[in-house]
């Protein structure tokens, strides 16, 4: 059965549909020896589909992994330099990739999967999935600063951030821990927002993506998602079975973070 090429690539684990569309635009994809164009269709069961010179793999079983990304690790499958990536922390044979991004200086929950359809659902703005963070700022905020953040702040490039949920969690020396809930994810948005309103950001820990919680994972630990967690991320009502309990953390990954 013919399908749009970006859908086939996403299912094969090359990223979200939007990321796969970019592969096609960059002329990195061929079908039966012909360079594909955006809008091309193919039949994965009989057509020879090649990305960057490599034949796409036969569709794998979908895999869903929650990882605690440490600071200093890139939210990527590979890097042009020697910096470690989240893919190196997860020792599985499947072609998994990170869904969305978490800045290199931030830490916490990141989802890895080979399910391009779910990645599309979690990253496309129209779905508006929440992401929750614990944010340590360097000083005690006043109510006007918090209210400015809640309403939205104009960043350096002129973009005005969407309304956010902000509350004070606790104090830490001269600083303060905040809970920040966003429905968007621009690069370094939290750090720049804090800087613009006079609240320098010291530390960011992501604790939730949609319905998925970081839970008891420690830095570099990862686990497979439960059936219920997967269903909730997909917007499917799941049944109450013993397999719905999140698995225990797997490995404390070894990496080059030093």
C-alpha cells in the first residue's frame, strides 16, 4: 500500500514527520534510485527506500523509553564533536531518537522512541502538550516578575512567549525553586525568559512531558514506558492491567560526561 514517504520514514524511526519532511527537502532520500520530492509516495513492502545512502530498516517493534538526561549531554542521536548524546546513554538495538529537545545545560526527563507518529503528536504545536519543569532562579522573585512570566515575555528576537503556569515551590539560600509549566518549547526559552525579567536561571530539571512523569529516575537512568503510559501519551484510554505499572529503572548509563 502506498503512503506518503515522510510517514514511512517516521515509522522506521527517522524522527517525527516534520523531521522526515526535511530529509526529503534536503534531497537525502531516494525511492528506487530516484531522488524523492516532498509529497512523494511509496510502498514500504516493495519499494527500495534509501536515506543518506542506507536502505531503511524493516519496521521495528515500537519502543518507548524515559531517560533522565544529565547536564552536558546533547538531545541528539549523534554529534559533530566529541560531546555525548542521549542515544549513547540507552543501550538498545532499536533505532530510537529523542522526542523534542532539552537544552544541553538542562537536565531531566526526555523520551526516546522509534515511533515517529507519537513524536509528531508530542512536538506539533497544535496538540499543545504540557511540559513541566523545576527551575532554580538566583533570587527571590516578586509578584510582578511572576505575573510577567505568567502573561508572556517578549524575547530578544521579538517573539512573545505564550502564557505559562508559574508557582513558587521553595527557597534555596538566596535563590528560589519554581514550578514552570509550558505548552511550547523554543530554544533556551526558560533561561532567556528568566533573564528578561530579572530572574537569572541557575538550574532546570524537566519533570513531566504531557502525562509522562520523571518519577524516581536518577541522572543517566532509563526505563521502558508501561502500556498505560504509552496509551495516555497517544490519547488512548487504556485498561487497568498489571503491565500498566512503570518498569524499574534499567541501567545507570556510562557516558563521556566526565
